[in-house]
């Protein structure tokens, strides 16, 4: 559970970078996808919008906390497992969106995206490990359920 909380905090930190101001002037990009390759944009605002926009579904997913019924530990474990599964899917979507943003037209932009992707991959691994552990719990074993929660 501690790893899960650390991962969620790390995700919040990673997502907070999108509140920064980006300098530069919008430029026409004509960006399109050719044969799966992402065309580069020279517009720092458009690129930043793509990067930050790719993280929004994840931010929404992480801000929707699972609902726990204190009187039903089995349902609580299931709710947490569902939360982790949805969060994993949102991380996958964010990683795809970051790839789709293409190369950065701003200094250190590619390095920043690489760090975000690394953090998201680590978080996803932690979420997956927690979900696998939760899914193995016997819902009829109250002691095991309480220990896990």
C-alpha cells in the first residue's frame, strides 16, 4: 500500500509540470502523421498542449478515488483493484499520447518527456504489482483481506 501511495505522489509530481508557462510564439505546423511517423512541430505551444493533454486522462483517473465500504472488505479490495486497472489503462494512454506529441521544439523538452515517461512506467509497474497481489486475495479469508487493506 505504501508503494501505491508513493507511486500516486510521483504521478502527481510528474503531472504538475504542465502548469508551467511555455515561452515562444505559435507557428503554423502543418503537422500530420505519415505512415505512422509523427511529423515534428515548430510550435512550442502546440507541442506543450499535446504533451499536457496526453496526461489529462491520467490526472482525472488518479483524482477519482475508489469508494470503500468499511463493512465489506472484499468489495473494498475489488474497488481498489478496479482503480488500479483503470489507472494502468490511463497510464498506457498517456504514454501513447506522449509518443504522439513528437519531438520537442523547445530546449530540454525531449529530456522532460523522457523523465515523465520513465516515471509513468515505474508507476504503472507498481500499480500492476499491487493489482496482481490484490487479485490473488481470497475474498472469503477475512484476515487476509484486512491485512491487504
